[in-house]
C-alpha cells in the first residue's frame, strides 16, 4: 500500500494487526500518518490514525476496497497528549468470548484496548 495525497494516510502507511481472512477477502488494518504539506487538512499534521483495505483472497495484491477516511483516530486526551501527541497505533486484534479486542498505543505513552461486542460480520477463523 502506498500513501495517498489529500487523505488521512498521506505521509506513510504501516502494518497494524495481522490480517484476517473473511468471506469477502483478506481484511488488512493499517496505521498511517497525515502529511503536513499534502495531507488531509481536517486532521493535525502527522496525526496517526488507522485505515482498512480489503484484498482479494485468491490474489492478495489485488485491492477490492480501501477506506477513504480513518476508522480509528486520536480523539481522547490520552491519545492527543503524551510523548508524541495525536497518535493511535493499532497493534493487535483478538476475538475472545464473542467480542473483538483491539489493542493500540496512544500518544507513544500508554497502551489501550477498544472492545466491540457485536461486529456486523465475523471473519473466518
């Protein structure tokens, strides 16, 4: 994946949690940073947020779809302020007892978890 001008992922793209095989393809969650010169003007310069891309399961180089906006971004105090502010960096995704646990770093200072108990669709195991 490449960085895209005028988008939330305009400065860099880095891997997040391990990809998941779903009925629709391979879900790849990635971390990204916003560029100061050619990024999304609605986001702070160098803000780290997360995007998603769906890849073809038979041809993982083929992109089926990619998010146009971040699905996860710095919003809370501990994500906005710290060693490096405006950072949410997704690292792990675990399905446990019917819920999804998304582990992430915040402002390069703390570790947090977001929990989703009712996903729209469940990936294959």
